[in-house]
């Protein structure tokens, strides 16, 4: 396990037995939640948890080797642990893993209503490449597609 300075926790690959704690964080963090079955394929790709006595956050990313592209699918930190840099550490770990898999870019979506999340990704080096409006009548259905390219 990797020790993460200043926080007291560590990041490690997610295990199937972590699923109950991951689902609890999912329930607390997202209005539109993934079903349990959506998490199972992630165990075969890039799926990390942040642990400090219990799981406080997770990240899921996938790799398309043919396109040399990675996608960050889901990042969540328990509401009581937010603001401690856990999401940044999880993202950094996933990006390092995706680099090791020789991807040349990483994409993700951010809802337009989540400006704080967008700022975090910009701070980490992501750029907005597109604004997508799924339904013009509902602002919460709009999202940014952001990308980080590796040199």
C-alpha cells in the first residue's frame, strides 16, 4: 500500500469485499447512483480506494488500449472526509496508472452545476474541450467534457 503524506491513509486497489463500503459512499455522494453490477467490471481495470481505518473514497477509470485513451468514470469521497485532498490523491494515482498503460489522453465529464469539481480538475491539468447539453430545458443535464493529454 502507498502511504499518502499528511493525511494518514493509503490508496490501494479495490477488492470485491470493499463493495459494501463503496456502495455506501456512492449512495451518499450521487443523486444518480450506479447499481452494484456496474462496479464489477471495474475490478479488472483501474479501481482504487482510499483507506484510513475504513474506505473514505474511490476512483474508477477505464482504458481503451486501441485508442490509447483513458476515461475517469467515477470519483467519490465520503462527505465527512471531503476537503482533505483525498480526491486529488485518488486522481493522481489513477493518472499514474493510466500513464503506465501508455494512454496518451484521459477524459472525464463534469456536470456544469459542479463548478468546484471543474476547478479541481483544471488545477490538476485538465482542459475543457466541449460543453454538452443533453436537454436544453434542464441545466443539470449539461456537462463539460474535460481532457488531459500526456506529452
